[in-house]
C-alpha cells in the first residue's frame, strides 16, 4: 500500500513538473516576443525623431537656447506617449550628461551615465552594434531595477 502511495506521489510530481516546464517555456516565448516588439517600437520612435531636422536642430541649440531643449523634451514626450511599456527616454551628450528627457526630474538627478555599460558600449569607437541592451541594474536616479536600450 505504501509503495502505491509513493508511486502515485512520484507520478503526480512528474506531471506537475512537466506542466511547470511547459508553462515556463510558454512564458519565456511570450516575454521574448514582447521584449522584441518593445525594442522595435523604441527603435522606430527614435529613428523617426532623428529623421526630423527640427529635432536635431533644437538639440544642437540646447546649450545656448533653453527653449530648444524644451522643444526636444516635448518631441521625446510625443514619441514616448505611444510606448506605454517604456518608463522614460533621455538623450545624452558625448560625455554622458543628459541633454533632453521625458522625465526631467530624473534626468536632472543624473550627473552623468558615462560609467554605465550601455553608454560605454555605444560610445566605443569600435562599436559595431547600433543598439545595446544592458544587463538589469538598480537605477541611481530611481532606485528601481531596470534595463536600458541604448542607441547610437
């Protein structure tokens, strides 16, 4: 009798394990697809913004003209509004300082991101990739776990 109970428990465990593995595989596939679509959406939004000559002109004028920075912030915000899965978007200068952002309070709390892997990977002279996805990290400005998709 004890052997039958043990066998039944083992069989139940094996069935539950197979079900958990199947559910994990399905979740992994769904997360991979969602992440891929999110990265593509951000890429399209940034490419569309970079294609607008007035956006680049206002970004170049940001130091001399605070209005230029505000216009670029607004252009970033317009792109972000169509991406509910993205927390915020920020443009950094070549030294890693924020120059425009959809979240100015968070961006202003960052002195520089020049030490971050996502900035160094894109800034590197031998960088072949146009896009870099960082490893998860705890953000200095927010204290929340996040990851960054950076682009050259």
